C-alpha cells in the first residue's frame, strides 16, 4: 500500500519527536549519573578524611602509656583548666577547685556514644544536684575517638566547643547544660549509616540554650578547632590506661565512670540506684549540703 505524502510527513514527524525524546532522556540519564557520581565522590572524600583523622589517634599514636602521656603533655594548644591526664575538674566552687572529703566522679564521654547519652539522661540531674550541694567533685574527660562514625568530625566539633566553653565561661552550669543538650534523645545524631549531619549552628544553638553567651559561643564554633590536637592526644593516652578497662576486656570503651579513680561497674538495670550505692548516698540525701557521701 502506498503512503500519501501527508502520511509520510506525519511518520517522519513522529520519528523526529521520538528521537528527540530519546535524546532528551539520554541526556537526563547521563546528567543524573554524573550528579550521583559527584555526590558519591564528595561523600567518599569526607568519610575518608574523617576515618583518616580518627586513625591518626590509633595507628600513629604512641604505643605505650608513658609515651602517650608524654605526647599529651607536649601539645602546645591545650586548655589551662585541664590536668595532666586530660581531665577538667568541676565542683560547687567552680572549675579546678576540689571540695575536700567528698568523692570525685570521673566521666569519660564521647558525643556519638549511645551509652554516654543514656548515662547523661539518667544521671545528670542527680549529679548536678550533688555538685551544687558540694557532695561530689566532677572530673570530665572529653573523648573524640569515634569521629569515624560521622561524616564531618562531629565528635571533635562538639567537644572542641565544650572545652572552649569551659575555658571562656566561668559558670560550669553552662557547660553541663550544653552537654545535657547534645545528649538529648531528640538531638544526638546516629552513628555510621544512621548518622545525619549536624551543623555548627545547630550545636551552637544547644550552647546558647544552656546559657552560654553569644561571644563565647562564637569562639566555640568558629571552625578553628583550637583544641583538636589536644583532644586527639588525650584520646591516645586515655585508651592506653588499663585501670579504665572493664573487667575481662583488654581495651577502653565509653561510657566509663570512675569514683575516686576506680572504675565503677555500672548496673544497667538501675543506673541511678547503682550510682548512689557506689558513692554512698541515699535518694533522700541528694542535694543536702549537710550530708556527705559515705564512700
């Protein structure tokens, strides 16, 4: 059957349209693949940098406790409030002034650690009341060795800010409030595949909400990470301290809590009651300045 000129022209037009649509779909597909490839490269670079930074704490760290201790002491930019083991002491008298005759509670925390968040949510109100009453001293150790579980050095950013706040703001309540805020269930990000990026502005908001003034918050989140090297050196030393290892384990983990230098074996069934028993205080004695812990 012979086609008319009109039929042949219509067929050519249809073919041209189909070819144009095919070319358009091909171009869109190529652009989509290219965009995905670029995103994968960017994410890969960010993850590689984070893992590389974290590996520097372990692979390039001194292999002995003494060497790690020496390395920590040699860091140039370190907080003046910190002792030679990387702890920052808080009491009812403020920073660095211990109350005599009461237990010193050491807390080794990591921003991404779910167990640390559980300890914070369970014990922080009790610890704050005991601090205010002069019933305990608090020795904070800021760990950042889980940076590799985020894509943007979350642990370093969060705790570099914590150290800066301690250095710049004389009221420890503001630091403690910031820590409680970043451990809130509706704020703490997940780990590894469940991690969602947290910006410095979001962290800064937690500091401001805790009472940190704008100038201090600006210094804490200026992107310079002044205490990064010190934090990593503290990681390197702390993870080699065998007195901090859980019984039966040959390594350090968070959360770790000590009472007068001895590791507290937490009771996961009732953290608060277990803690009060360990320090020697009854529930109704919490926050009473006239009552000192028995242990």
